C-alpha cells in the first residue's frame, strides 16, 4: 500500500486531514476519497486491490484463478471482474476505479461495477426485515388457502402443500425479477400473492393450462414436420403479438448480460 500512497502523493493528490489520508478527486467531480482513517489501517477495498509488493507486475488484483473465488467485503462482492454492491456504493466505487486508473493498474480498465437497488421498507437496524424463509412459508400458506376454497380440486392434488410452496416461490421470483436490477423497489405482499396480471401465480396457472392442452392432445406437439405449420391461420392480433414477442427472445438473452440494466424478468417470455 505504501508504494500506492507514494505514487498518489507524487501526483499531488494526497492530503492529511485530522490524521486521515484523503485522495483529492475533485478534478474528476468525485469528491475526496478516504484511503485510511485516523488511527486505523487502509480500507479493505484498497488492501484487497493493491498488493503490498513494489514489483510493478504484481500491482493488480489477484490472478484470474483467485479472482474467481467469491470474496465478500461488507456490502461488496467481487466475482471475476465484477464488483457487485448496492447503488448506495456508486460514488465509492467510482472513486476506487479512478484511483486504480491513476496508479496505472491493468484492472482499472477491466473491472466493472454491477450495482443493484435496495428493497424498500426493509431495514435490519429498524427490525423491519422479512427473511426469505418467512416469505416462502407465508406465500405457500396463502396459496394453500386459495386452493382449499375449491374442495374438489384440492382433493385431486397429490401434494397440495408442496405444490403451493412452488407456486409461492414463483410469486417471489417473478416480483423480484420484474424490477430493474439497478432500481430500488417496494416489497409488495399483495402483488406477490396475486393470481392476476404479470405475477408468478398467474404464470403457473397459464403453464398448467397449456400443459393440460398438450396432455390431452399428444399428437399435436411436438409436430413431426414444420410443413404442418400454417402461419396463415394466425391472423388474430393477439397471435401476431405473441409471435413477435417470442422472436425477440434470442436478442434479449444476448443483450441482457451486456447492458446489465435490464430486468432479470426480461429474458422470461
């Protein structure tokens, strides 16, 4: 770390304020970054990213094999060349990358900050966090209540508790994936448990309906030959919409990892 501080001092960017070492990044509109707090060691960010060796070949993040190991530092996760943290860390990570660039480290051009939003309405400090096991249990119970309203169908299901648990988990997943990763979103019990609209339970309901059609008509799918398809029969606007939507699937899958801003659910047609 000392060689890094020395280099930043040569650039005239380091100042001592009440015993803490700060890097002046005002020139790049990034404020001042804390390298070391008063009476403490360097921040874990920099200890991980900048090895102590003065050998220039080693002044980079650990080698690729080590990078592949998931490393967690408070709210930061490093996976391969991605640094994953909440959007609250955007400024901190921008300062971090700029310092790596000023030190001419190769990682400055390869690292990427993958930020994500927060679930609003939950706080560990305020005791308002709802844990995943509790959410799954509650969602399953709600689905079971819905199923029990139709006694005939309820008796026909082999494992009602297991089925309801799976439907509940789908509801949780779809609500989570429906929001753009980078945005904050409100945790919504009602939306997660709803059987209407773009929700998990409705998705499962549609899947069951399609599976039933396929099961009752085994000769229809899969088609033995594409020549049996008659696109001219698909004249309804709804049918055309579905076809065009399905046609976007390959492109959405290809672009989603590149942009990193799309909703996870965008790849679920």
